[in-house]
C-alpha cells in the first residue's frame, strides 16, 4: 500500500494516542513471551519432573496474572486506536465542512469534469468516505508498526534458546510482505475502482430521486431504473473482484505461516527425538512460533481494510485542495457585512453595475447589465428565454463564482 503523506499529516496532533496503541501492542508481545516461558516451565515440571500442582502454584498464579494483563493490553491498545480514529474523523469532517463553505455554492454548480462534485457523491465522501478511514487509523497503522516490532521481540527471545528455529523464522518471515506487495498493486487498483463505482452510483441515485417528479411527468423513470440497475451490477462485479483478491491474499498468507510453522515443528521434533533439545526449550519455541507470524498475518487482513480508506482519501483531499475562485472567503460568507448587533428589520439594497458574464469565450450571456433591487420591495426579472435571468440569480446567490 502506498503511503499518502496527507493522511499521515493528520496524525500530527494525535501522536500520543498512536504511541499508546503501539506501546500496548508491544507490551502484549512481551507478555506473550513471558507467558510461554511460564507455561513451558509448568508443563515440564508436572509431566517430566513429576511435580504436583502445589509445587507449581506460584507459577500458575503468575500465568493467570500474565493472561489478565495481556487481555488488558489488547483492550487498551484497541481503545487508544479507536479514539485516534474518532478524533481524526471528527477533525477531517470539520475541515471538509469549513472548506465547502469557503468553496461556496458555485462549486456544486460546476460539472464534475470541471472540478465540481455531485451532491450524492459529496454525501458519500462525507459519510462513508470519512468512515472508511477508521480502519486505516485504528487497525492498519498500529498493526504496521507491530508487524515489525513484535516479531523482532519474539526472535530476540528465541535465538538464544534455539538458534536453528530462530533462523528458520528469520528467513521465512519476509515471504509474507513479499506476497503482500505482489497482491497489493492489484488489490489497490480494484479497491479504487470499487470506490469510484460506489460514488458514481450514489450520485446518480440521488440525482434520480431529486428529479423523480420530472422523470415521471415525461415518462422517463423506467430508463433511469435500467441505468441504476446497470451501475449496481458494475458495483457488484467490482466488489466481487475485491473480495476475490482479499480471500486469495488471506489464503496465501495463512499458507505461508502454516508451512513455516510446520517446518519449525518438524525440525524441533527431530532434535527433541535425538535429545538435542530439552522439552522445555522445544515447547517454549513451539508456543512462540505462531505468535511470531500472528502480527504479519493480521497485517495482511487489515491491509485490505485500510486500503478502502486510502481509496476514499484520494477524493477527500481532492476536495480539500480545491481553491476557491475568490480568496476573500470571509466577505463571501457574509457579503453585506451583517453584524450581530444589527436587527433583522434593517434594510439592505442591492446595486448591480455594468455586469458582464460569459459561460464560454463565445457564449456571451450578460453585457453591461445595470439595475437596482430596492430593499423591502418585490423586483421581477423579465425577459425572453436565454436573456440571463437565471444567470443573474445564480450570480447573486453565488451559485456561479467569478
């Protein structure tokens, strides 16, 4: 997955929560090592040294405490990660809302291929688009750090006990990231296509709902039903493509982890058979081997969840990076400089002087238009079709930026 620097920049004011989430995961990794050490010692004492349960009572108490502490670290890490995602989503929604106010209504009047956005697509971005970032910040980013650090911690404790098993883990672990890279490009393309199809379907569906009365009047509603069905079918195909790649990558990662664990189990079993390794050492390594691959496997599953957020982020930042046509956004928000101390009874007149407007270089709509709109009176714009009545109204309401 390609890192988007703009997404990472959202972490600047929330680094503490991300650090807490990663630290909790690291502490959980250490507790797993201690838990495996205590458990292997208990089994060795009871089954080989013929000790009774009272003899290992203290070890059992320590084991129970470690299990409880590990559960606490898992909960704490997930809680910190969820809080991180919630705060970032809230911040991003505020930025989007404020920026859309600065862009003004004219942004929504533009055609999508001219930098505008359809209402249905905007709703999709503000809701599901921002929500898709939840998995990226609460799951993928913390797990990315843990996938590097936790296996290293486990390896540090395995190598002094069994160097051969440690080397097997060291040389098989890179296979999982390699397969993720090979599958990731294809998955990224499909996820981006899926998001684009969903946005297009949402935008078109809302457009149809808003114009349903007109469609019924002219008898064109059934045509739109067929179009929506076609878009829905395309979305189904793209979604199934994403799911196929997701399940394929999960199968490959599980297969690599299972095969690597089997190799370690076989070589440990053979050396245990010929008394080249003690039972306690062998069991300790066997307990830690699945824990070594677990962060890498979790990264593989959360990779696809985070990719949906990255696909949505592209459109989010495209909107945020769109510059208003008029930089004086404060004036445009309140064009008449109204103040709170003024009452609503105060009158505001509108004067239009020498207004020219073209939709294109050849299509001249308004030429030297001048008139007044007195306060407290009804003013009617009268003229033939195409004279520019709607254009004047759009300019006054800032549905068209100049």
